[in-house]
C-alpha cells in the first residue's frame, strides 16, 4: 500500500521516472498510422476512412489495455476499475450525443466530429495505459 501511495503522490506532482516521461510523450503507433494515412490523401471519403480505421484500432487497443490493467490490479480493485470505466462510458455517451446533436442541427464538418470521437477513445486508451504502467512500476520487485 505504501508503494501505491508513493507512486500516486508522484503522479499528482508529475514527478515520475524518465521512462514514464517517454511513455507520455512518444506518439502512439495508432496516431502515427493515422497521421500517415491522412498525409496520403486530401480526398474526403479517404480521410473519413482513415478516421474510421483509427477509431476501430483505438477501440481494440482500449479493450486490450483494460484487460491488461485489470490483470495487474488486485482482485479487490477490479470493481473500482469497472466503476471508473462505466463512469467514463457515461461521459463518452453524453459527449457523443452532444456531437451528434451539433452535427444534426448545423452545417458542420462531419469529419471534425468523427475525428473528435476518435480522439476521445484514444485519450481513454492512453489513460488506461498510463494507469497500467503505474501499477506495473508500483509492483514490488521479486
């Protein structure tokens, strides 16, 4: 427990190891593939396809990371993770409802909203990865 408090205390002040700094600043492979896809085209349908491909990849990544994080947590903490993910899902659903309402009511760029939706999922995947990395660093050495 003491190790967790130390790690979370460091997290609160942004004082983590150099390895953690690398994790947080290096572009994710999905972002790299997305940017490469976007650089290849200026065609609207192809741009939407880039977003859809990245969105699908982020959803798979988030699911994988969630499972990894859950496996690293103590069984007693699984329900807390589940509650946090359900709360995030509620945020996600409300945010997407807002995007859909804004898109339906105005002449707006559908691409902008599709990309924003992709970023919401990607950001959550990255948050879960950071939590998983913190738990891994907090595990006692054997």
